[in-house]
């Protein structure tokens, strides 16, 4: 099927609230937003341990007060989404649900923007499951579950790959035979919704994004970096899959492909075992032997393996950051974001110290104190820490795509 590269906003206008969903294998993370500016968050929460014993469904409101916290067996995504949609109707103080936005990891080479979900789109996204086997099936399960529970509720798919459609062709190539590129084996890039939010946040803060050469470091359980020129992605550390680039919580990052061949041929591992190793047992967890969580590792200064895992992560981040400047022809700004990037001053310091040759003058006191700008006044390169909000970015896309308007007061 052929999808439009740019979808036009739907002609119908809806009013009310926007639900944002991010489905994983055994969880659904969600946020509920009012459609009015600046898209105030009404709820945040998660449904956890889907398909396992003692599932949990919890949500808090904008002030952090508990809206609900329930436990019990939750059989599948269909059950989980019905629980969520019913709860919104019962507890959301009259806000009518107008639309649902989904984070979808892979949109393939066709989707360079959010797209209204249709049967044809779902069929094409299912064909991309081999490109993102640990994410795509669960993203699609969420879409199917909402359709089953509320067939008339509009849904919009927002893709982590879409932001990187501006990559120059050379940045999308691998050195494999050309026919594989035509079959979809190419560099795509991910975390695009986070990068898009940061670009928008910088513009709202009056930064001339179109003129600056910027590296954004999205560091979390999943981690990547993106080089921005003219506000557009020109290079990124993730490529064909979400395994590439930096080491992550449990993912390996860049790896000599000969290691994979060795594990298959000499160690007798199956494809499934190698996949599990690379996605679930590597990264910070594999290096430390203790935890995938950066804060846990930073709290273990007496454990050599934990210390080395942190140092290895920061070394690779520093190396990739410097490499991205080659695609930019220089550097004007660095933005740290993501769970680690926005909240771990020690990690930011370890990455920045040693990059003085790029023009970074790091201010340790600002960094430790949680200031948004952590570079020194004399620094030629501005260094910042800005929290990302992919859920709000998705809500913004849904509102714009479907022309969702605020619900009438007192409705």
C-alpha cells in the first residue's frame, strides 16, 4: 500500500481530551491531556504486569494526587485498554475523550509525519515488525485494543522514526549490497519524538534553532544522540535498529558484527538467544552485573564493575558526541535530556569534561545545582539540561491532526 508522506488534518472537529498511549510487552504507559493550550496534563500513569500475576493500574492527576491504584490480574492489552478507557469515563470530571495518540517505534521509509490510523496503515506497520521486533508488535496491539473497545474513537500513530526523514541519503546508507537498501535495510534513527520536543522547546525559549549546530543527547534506559542543523536531523547514533549507538540500560549499543557471527557459529547460540542477549542482558546491566539503572550504579562507588559500567557509558557518549560534530561542521549547543540526561549531573559531568577542545567550558557548580544551563559564561558552546516530554509532543500532533478543540466548560 502507499501512504501519503504528509497527511492533512482531518476535516472533522472533535472536542475534549486526548489520550496518549505507549504500549510495551507487559505494560501500557499513558497520559491524558486537555485539548486547550498549553495542553495541560490531566493524568499520568501505567498499567503494569499485563499477562502476569498481580497486575497494577495506577494514575495520578496534575498535582500528583492518586486518581486510582488498583491491582489484579490483567490478561492482555485488550483488557488493559478497556480498563483505562472505562476509568477515564468514570473519573475524568466530565472531560470527553476525543482521540487517542500512539507512540509507534517504526514508521518505515514512507511515514515522515503522524498518520491517522486506518486498516491499510495497520497492515503496512505489521510488515515492519521484523525491523523492530521488540516494540512494533506491542505498539500495534495497543491500536487494535483501542479499536476493539471504542471502534469510533479516532487514533493517530506518531513515529519515532519520522523526525529522521531529513537525514541526508549518505547518512542512511550501510555498506551492504545496494539491493538490501531497497528492501529496507538502511539507517532510520529513533527517539524522534523526543528530539522534536526539544527543538520545539528551544524555539519557545527564543533559541535560533535554524542557525545553530546542535547535538541533543537523549540518555535513558534507551539512549541515542542526534545532530541538528537548521532544526532538522542530519545524523544520529541509532540506525537500522534500536540496538545501535550508545550502550543503554540492557542494550549493547554499537557492536562488531563479527561478535554476532562468533556467538552463532562458535558458541552455538540460537538467533533468539542472541537477540535476548543483545536487547535484554547487555548495556549497563551486562557491564555491571548488577543493575540497568544508572542511579543504582552511581550509588555503588565501592563496586568496581558498577563504576566501570558508568565510565564505559560516559566514554561512549563522549565519543559519539564528538563524532556528531563532524556531520555538523562544528558545535554551538549541547542539550542533555531523557531520564539520565536531565537528572544525572554526575553523568553529564563525565561526558563533558574532556571536550574543552570543542568549545565546551563546563560549570560544575551549575551542573550540580540543577541549573538548566550548565556551561560557564565564557563557554563558546551552550550546554543545557532540558526534560523531554514525548507524550505532550504526541498530544500536540493528535490535536493538530484531528483539529481537537477544548471541551465546553460545564459540559
